[in-house]
């Protein structure tokens, strides 16, 4: 991924495209979450544009998760703060603690 192709997760589904099918169908609600896995700046910009275009922040909770080993979490946090995005930064704590160790 990367280059504006962030993985989008809605519940337990991974989408290869923007979540407009969920927004347009009124499937998403206040108790739902949309998670963008961010690999680089292009992914971040793409996700930021989708949030604005579909007003996702008015529909559900939005999570940005840096792809482990690809996107620096501190850099992603700085971008979020700089742009005042209405998202939550989600770190994969198990990856921070144990890396890719199987069974952890």
C-alpha cells in the first residue's frame, strides 16, 4: 500500500476503495469506526480528503493507524495536529512492544 492507497477498515471488512458505499447507504452510524492504515504522506492526504468529502467525522469515529515499520507514528501525529483533523491516532501496541514476534 502507500501512494494514496491506504487500507480502509470498516468493522471487520477491508475496503479497496473509499467508504462512500457505506456513507451513501447510511450504513455507518455514530457507534461505528472507520480506520485508515496510513503508510505514507500520500495515504494521509487521501484519507484527509475522504474525510472532508464525505464528512465522515459527522457520521462516525475515525481512526488513523500508522503502518508498522512504514509510517513513523510521531510524524503522523504531527500531521494530524497540524491539520486539526477530527481523528484518533491508534497505535498497534503489540507491535510497539514485541514487533512481529509470533504469538504476541
